[in-house]
């Protein structure tokens, strides 16, 4: 394995703290000219018995900040697009998060281990609650504001959450099902106004004391739970520990995001997805600045203006967004500070990468992971990028392509993407599906955790995504990966975005069906002609049997589509 698992039986808190301080200090020596082999040699992540990200990392950055040993970038920089800004140093983040911790412990009456469902948009309070839960030992459960009443009820009942924290937009939905949630004891409203039956977050924060003793947590104690969807069944509760995220994201931070304490990073992820935590924790490991734009609706122009106006050095957004970006001419914008771009969430198409580089001069470094993992594969800084490839395995994992019997396949052969868990399970893997030992056990095949994704490793050790194992379409005996067809479609100038699924067919069993979002230029074209043109195009650029026999054309409703595509559509196939 490429990590060092070191868990002494009786390590002292002082020794654990020394280790975490060493972890912080190493962030100053990040190299911008390393190779993949060098990354594998350098990466030796130690896991102490006791670890808490708030006290061992964030509070250490406060000390470094006070000593004048880091630049003046804040820990969090939030803007709303209307002129309002919030900038918090690591010290201010520490003070405010301690106040929130006291709100949770005192006003809300929460005990260590109690679960907290957090549903907020991109507002500063979301980050405060995240850090506060680390300090109190509460288990955080993030959720998106796109959740329906049914979704909220399911999450409250399934998780047995003791507290929900949300805003005026979601509160009515919570009230409509609250009586059915026996475990729910406290409702905390982030609002300028008040609501019957709810405590007001802002009122309590004003009066809360700022002194709070962070709980002592072992590295394997639960830190967060994410509800993650598959193509079948109800969402599962994916549990992560303090070390799986708090230490496991070190590779993300140093070698994929290429962060140092002088960087400002912007991830456009919704707060309901694991990627929001990926970005925040990775950034703070390196003492860098988390930039946030409230952006209630995704807007490419807003992104371009922010990248031009603010000193954002590292940018992370899903492929759906980059596909929108390259539909625009960027010559009127100057991204003077931007030096590094990454993408994750689903595979990105080579032509999008090429067009982005033509317009900005920057590569897009694709990364691959799941809600259950940290970074599995990536095009790390300094590596040769093979467009369309997920890159090479993270040194935190031993990644292989295996067959249905758990045997390792040779390069060029398609199989299941898997992570070795025997004889030693990586500490940077999810702990379990909470309260569901059967589904947890079902992820293991022989010596491996099976991701549920299909892929190929080439002769150079690069991994290529084929599709979800349960998404593979079998049509007249042919096995067809949806991503192959989507990649072919996106090369056509009529296509902004596409999603390929299986559709029942009485003769072939299944056929390929494509949902296609058209560019504005093609909206007025004859639909039948466009469909025929797209079908012929796919036949030319990939094996003819893969072409979509059914095509549904969609209008280019960018904002609505991004909201859907960035959540359930891709979460079921390629989770991050």
C-alpha cells in the first residue's frame, strides 16, 4: 500500500497533536514540478489514534496565522453578487464556530454523537455549522435544498436526526412532516425572522459564549453521513470518519488541487453534495482560502465575472459546467489569477478540455471518486494528461480492474473498478452504510471494495471510465456503455449536453435512448432532421451498433438542466 497506517494502542493527545502540526507544516513544501512516481514515493499519511480536524488542523492554522507565517488570505471568502462580502480569518472562523458549538450543545441540547441534518444554500452559516459539529462531536448530514417533502421525511426518519438546521425556504416542508419524526428534538432556523416551534440561529449566535472545549475524537469516530443514491433502492447512509475525510483529503489538496496557503479556490458544488466538503476540507488542510459565491442559480456569466474580478487561483466545477462555459467566447474576460482547473462528478469529454484550453490556456485536471471514498484516480499536477482518462490511482488506494470473481484483469480489459481492502482496509474509505450491514458487505468481492463503476486500465496505467455496472445497456447481445454514446454526441455542434439510458425494446431487449439538450443555434431546426443527423454522427465516431435508436430533444434551459444534471442524474451513475 502507498500509505502508512500507524495507530498506536495508547498514543497521547500531545503526540497526536504533534503529528497534526507536522501535517500542517508540510503544506509549505508543496512542489509544483513533481511527477506521479514522486507523488507515490512522497505520500505517507499517518493516522493517529486521536484526531479532530477542528482542533488539530484549523486551530493550528489560527496559530500560524497569528505568528504571521502565512499570507493574508482569509479562511473563508463569501460574496453574494450584490456587493455583500464576508471574510473570516482562521481565528474568526474558530471564534464563530465555537459560538455555534455552544448553541448546539446548550440551546439545542445535543449530545456527542447526535446527528444533525443541515440543509442550507451557499451561505457562510453552512461552513460554521460544519466546523461546529467537528467541535461538538455531532454527526453532520448535509442535504440539498432540492429535496422534496418526501425526501426530507425519509432522511429524518432513516437517520434518526435529533436536530435540523435550515432556512425559511425549507422550514415549511420540515413542519409538514415533523410530527412523523420521533427522534427530531430541535429545529434551528437560519433567518432574520422567526417561526413558531423553531429556535433562531442568529439570535442564539449573538449571545453564545466563544469559549468551547473541542471534544476528543478517535480517528475512526463518525464525522459525517451522506445520503447517496444508486439506480435502484432508497438512498443509503454513507458514514465517514474523522480521519477518512480529515486526513484522507491530503492527497486531493496537495497533488490534485495543487494548493498552498497562498491559494484561493472556488468550487461551485452545491452544499448538499459531498464535493462541498471535499473542497472545503482539502483547502483548509493546506491553509488556503475557500471562496464561495451564493449563486442561487448557476450562471456561466457570473462565473466568468468572478474569475475575472477576484484573485481565484484554483477552480473546480463539474463537466456540465465546463460544457456550458465553452459555448461562450471568453476573449472579453481575463482570468488573471487563475492557474489550475479541475473537474469531477462525471467524465469530461476531450473536446471540451481542448476548447477550454484554447480559450483559457489552462488544462482541466479530471478527478474521480465516490461518496464512499476520497480521490480514487486523478490527473495530478505534473502528469501528462490523456484527454478522456480519469488519470492514475491516488496513492491512498491500491486500485485494480477486476472480473466478476475478483481476479485482477490485464491492461485493456474491461471490468469493475475496485480498491484493495485486504489484508488492510484503507482508513480513507467510508466506514459503512449506516445501519445496513448487508449492503455494506455487498460492496466487497474477494480482497476488494467494488465501486460499482466499470473501467479499463491502459498499458500506461491510466484508467478510463466505461459506465456504471448497473447502467451498461445490453442490446441484441451488444454491451454498450452510456458514456461512450454521450461522448460521441457531445462532439456534435448541436449538443450542449446529453444523457443516455436504456429503453425497453420488444426485439432487442434494450436499445439506447439519448436525451439531448440542443444549442440555441439548433433549436429552430427540424427535429427529425436533427435526430437523423445525430444518429448518423454517432455511427461515424463510434461503433455503429451503439447509436441511439431513440432520441428526445430538450430545449437549452441551462439553469434548470444544470440543477438536475448536477444532482440526481449523475449522482446515480458517477458519484463524487
